[in-house]
C-alpha cells in the first residue's frame, strides 16, 4: 500500500512527539478517563524532553473525536509546537504510547492501516411484495471504503429510494452507478446485505466483472450509523486477507526471486542498500513485532540516508549520524523515496531478517543472482 497519508508527517523535521491514545467512550465519564490517560502520557513525554509548545499542541486535539462511536483511538504527532498529523485509529492501541524523538513513531499507525483493502458495501431494503404492481419502496445505501481505516472514517454514502414497481428499471441505472464507484476505488470485494429479493435484482444488474466479487452477508444492516456501513460483516469478509494489489506485488517478488532475484533484495543489509539508492518500488515486511533494543539503524537527515553502521554514513558525507529505531527509519525511507509497503504474513512468505524488496531496476554492481554483499 502507498503511505501517502504520512507525507505531511515527513515534510516536517524533528524532533517529534508521537502519541497513541485510547479515546473510546464506552466507559462512565469518558472525558475524565481520556484526560487521565493523557496526563500520564504528558508526564512521560516531559521526562523524555518534549517541549511545552508541542505538548500543548497535542493537548488541543486529544479527545476531539467525540463524534466517533464505538472502540477507537487517536494517533497524534506534533513538532516544534505545531500539530503535524491527527489520525483516527480503527482500534484502540493495546497500550497508550508516548515517544519524543528525532523521527516520528509511525509504524503503529501504519499497522492499523494494514491491509487497506478497497471494498464497496451495499445495503438493500424493501417494503411491500416483490411484484411489479406492488406498493412499497426499495431503499439502497452504498459506501466505498478501505478496510480497516474506513471503520472510523467512512466515505461518502450513496442513498436511493425507489418505488417497488420501478425497482427493476432503477436497478439497471444503479448497477452502472455502483460499478463506476467500485471501479474508481478499485474494490476487491462488493459486500451486499439486506433483503434477498431486492438485493438479487441489483446484483444481476452489476457489471459482469463486479458480480464475481460479490459477497452476500446476513445480520443487522443499519444505515444510520456514523461508523462504516456493514462494519461487522465487512470485517468478517476481509479479515485475514491481503489487498489484491499487495498480493500481486508479493507474487511478483516470489517469481523474480525464483528466477535469481536480480530485481529483488532480501535481508536487512540488501534492503537498506537498495533504499539508499532509491531503488525500491515496494518494501516487504513481516507484521510488526515488539521493538527490541537491537533493532537500530544509523540515519542522516535525508530519508534515504540510512545504514547498518555509522562508518558507512560518514563515508557518504553525512555529518553526525544518529542511531534510531529501524522501523522508524524504514517507514521514513519508504515514504521519502515513493515506495510502497506490503506487510506479508510470515506463513505466506519467509523473508530473511523479516524484510525484502521489489526493485525498480537491477544495479549494475549487483552480482548475478541479485545478492549484494
């Protein structure tokens, strides 16, 4: 997936305050609970050296998502006293987190966007008898989204109300409209809930290529919620899947690796070398694991300035390299070099050191087989 939502973050220079906070309102006196959580995080950031202006900028937006129902959280980033990014988390963080450092702690936010599967959700209801001369109405609600982020940031919702007697003709026009909407979003799945008869009429009017992606679901189908349309059903359909685009990148990586790997990299050393050259078109990672003190890289001010050793960066002319967390350095490099990120389960693909890359081109200095030493 593309990390374009992080571009405003890396357009700023550090140091950054990074805050992940549970802002669910499923408890008694939620505002007080959120304020207490933030107070603890604020004290932690102050001990780490965060400036008062940046702490004040966080405080201004903590809990400002009161209109979002259900379980959720906030990811907030500030730098030099200004808010840089405030993003809703579809799930509350397992633990509230606060860090102050040269780079933003963006990987937990990325992990909440994964697998970012595009879909179209459709709910169809009718009142009356399913006959051409019946009285009653068919109501349709449809919404495109990218799961799981759309759970708390649903897209624009289409609504239609049609007399039952006109439903067959209206379904033709609506099928074309939904087909265009699904095409613009590149929907991997069309999740349809609601009444069987009216829903089947609409499904038969969808473009042929879209009908193959339809999944019928049951269960309650409210259309007046501030959360995503068919949220529980969409989650049950998409959980455990990869986006089709990401799956295609993984398959390309495997095919190229099997042919000798001239345009792939694998392992931390090779992947870092490829990122230094701006050579990576897609970075492949195993799901983020708990950070370990050994997971460090040396970095300079530029996004492609990262290395396994201080000496290497000094040889590139980087002054005063800093040692920072590898996950933070890798995310910055992906965003700064215009690469994509694919989180791939270890059960699907084993990557040396948990990291690999698809390359834009083969480097002339790379030995046959693609393995740079």
